[in-house]
C-alpha cells in the first residue's frame, strides 16, 4: 500500500505536522513519524532552557505555521502557556530530529524525570529494559528523592513463569546505559493503572510506587 501515510500531530495543529510512508519509517529506527510537512516549521528545544538542541538530541517538539490554531476559545491564559509570542506551539512531546527533518518521538514532557539536574527520558529506559529476556513490559517513573529531587523507578512485568531480582536488572543495565539512567528502585508488578481507553496513568503509577517504597513528600 504505497499510498499509506503515517502521520503525527495534535488537534491544535490541525492536526498533522509530520508524515511519511511506512517504507521510510522502516528504514529508520522505530518510533519515527516522518518529515515535517511543507510550509511548516519545527524545532526541538531543551525543556528547561528553551534553547534549540543539536540535531539528534532530545527535547520538546515545537511547531509553527499556518496549521497552528489561533487560541483556546475564551482561555487567554492557557493560550499563552501553549503558544509563544512568536507563534511557536509547544506540543508537550519529547522527540529528536535529524538533518532531513525526520522526527522521532520519545515520550511526553510531563513524564520527564529530572534527577540531580540531569534530564532522564523514561521511554529511552523502557525501550532498553524491553531487551531483557525476562521483561514482558516496563514502565519508568520518577519518584521523590530528598537529595536528587527525583530518582528513577522501574515498574516491571515479567514474562510468565520467570523469576528475577532487582540486582539482576541493575547488573543488566550497568555499562550499557548511563549510570544516572539506571533505576535506583525496581518494582515487580502484575498490572498498571489504566484509563478507560487503556492508556497507562503514570501519575497514579508514580503515587503507587512512592507508597510501596515508603517515600513521603517533604522528606
């Protein structure tokens, strides 16, 4: 089906901003969504400094062009939060872009973990953990930490019939991902909190993890 296209966008962007054929995506890594559409602009910025990041580095995807909505109806405050004075729309999505404007999605900015000043993207760790033969599914969240601000916590579903320890998972990570990305906490779970449409509710997963770990706000 050579006419089939894979698209990415938001309702606020009318709604498609990147697209490509499945063949194009197969030639690149998974998670890619295509090229920026003609007559639109896109950039990737650091979520904290708002500066443009180098090609291939991760940051927040921002879009500008005729596709961007004018405003949220009757909500000036929310409009100013999402659209800059220069007309850039903040998608809230974390991604990277190469020199051909080909975009790869890495997750949501609200899921970003800031550990001791380092930006940690849960999707990157999740994808790595999925390469472990005993891991069926992995979800990574940030949990409160008095010294680092946040620490990395992996909530893992094991393959049926498999046994595993936290030490085994950490040993698997050592030397293969950056030390600050290795989960400090590892919880083995049988389910995740879901929305009615089946999406994982990471804010509830974080709260459940902090409860299990005995972490309290302000401590």
